[in-house]
């Protein structure tokens, strides 16, 4: 009897050991495929669950995701990284359909990095009347510049300002203009929305709530060449 019990115990330990070794890899691979469908790019996933058999119930202690070139409409996020804790997923949907269904997130932190080149391409795609668009980001703020056609001639346009969270909704990142010049002539900033409308351009904002895992902004900063947004899971 003691021998049988010892054999059973050894088998249980072997099963638990193999599960701890291989099950996280299997689930991580499924998560990479599921997240690729949600975010695009080629996500890299690291997860922690102890014991690993909890993964069979879709329970994950901690999940870290990093991916590049995430499409948020026309705008592209250069990098997206996130750490999620106390996560519950539908494992059946993940393994059978390669679909990620998040049932619960206890805590989430995410960082989005957007380069000035991505913003330049966004302007080029959404404001076709703005020729030769350029975007410059620095700690002091942001500057958009290009040329527009007025009365048959090319006129230089420069808009300066800064990105910030909307005071009414920290899931929205908006661009607040502080100075506009048209052919070297300083214009009233209040006229910017009207002017952009004439150019066929959209509002300059980023909606974090429309992200596959909705976020609420916690910190925003600009560095040379980069807009960096940090957020947490939206309630």
C-alpha cells in the first residue's frame, strides 16, 4: 500500500512538474496569437501562474505583453507594453478559436510610445491638403508644420502646442494649440479648428477607451522625438 501511494505521489509530482514547465508555454503561445489579432504586430508574452494548473481554469497571476506597430485607426503606436495582474481569460476560446476573451483584470499598467514619424504619417494620411507635413516633439511641446495652398500659392503653416489629457476624460489625449503661424503671420489660436476643417483635417486626439483593453491615462510626457502615454485599466 505504501509503495502504491509512493508511486501515485511520484506520478502526481511528475504531472505537476510537466505542467509547470510546458503549460505556460502553450498558453503564452495562444495568447500571442490572440493578441496579434487584437493589437496587430507580433506580441511577445510572458506569464506567471502558480501552480501552472491554474491556467487550465484561465487564471493568470501576471501577464506581460510587448508589441510593436499597433494600429489604432490611422495612427500607429510604435510600441505598446502592458503588465496585467490577477487576470481571468476564457481558455477554451483561446485554444480552440485563437480568440482572446478577457473576463477579469485585477490591475493593468500600460505604456504607449508614439514617434513623431508616426504622427507625421498620420497627418499625411488624414490631412491631404497639408503638403510636406513635419512633426517635431520635444520636452517643451509639439510643433506641426507644412504647406497649404491658398490663392494658388504654397503657404507655410506652423502650429505649436502640447498634448495633454482631456480635463473631462483622461481616456482622451488631446492636442492643445498655443500658437499658429500662416506664412510667418501669427494667427488667433481660436481659429485653428475652423482652419483645420477647411483643410479637411480631423481633430487631433487619441482615444484610449477604444483600445482593445480600454485604458485611463495616468501620465503623459514628451521627449525628443516621442510622445509617451502611461495608463491603467479603465473602470
